[in-house]
């Protein structure tokens, strides 16, 4: 379970709008990974690091192929992921006053 999670979580380094921590949290490996680092479990950390490196190499090669062959489509998808991540984080919205509230003029 650690190998594919590490390989997928490292995609956050290359793919914009993707959170590696969220991916680890989703599969239930965020806390065990933090505990392994805290307890200096070198076996777990080395296994995680190896598969993170494999995942990084694979995603970089895949992104290079996609950008070479399908540049426009890849950029559209990446922009959509970034916009979606911005919207999901709440940073893409402007705060609005509650219904019935009056705007303050500062006078």
C-alpha cells in the first residue's frame, strides 16, 4: 500500500493543484508516514522514498510525452485542475456581505 501511495503522492511536485498530503490522507497513510519519520523508521522511509522517486520519474516522463504530443489539451487540463483547486480551497471567492447587510462607507 505504501509503494503506490508514495508514487502517486509525489505527483504533487509536478502536477499543479494536487496535494500530496491530501492524497496520503485519503488513503490513510499520512499519520503512519509522519510517525515513521518521527520514530526514524529507516525501512519505511527508504521504501517510501524509493517509490516516491519511481513515481516522480514516471510522472515527469508522462508529462513530457503529453506536453510534446498534446500540448494544448494538456495545458487546458492542468489549468482546469489549478482553477478547481483554487475554488476548492476557498481562495477563488470574494467574500460577500450577509443578506440585508449594508455596505460601510468608512465615514
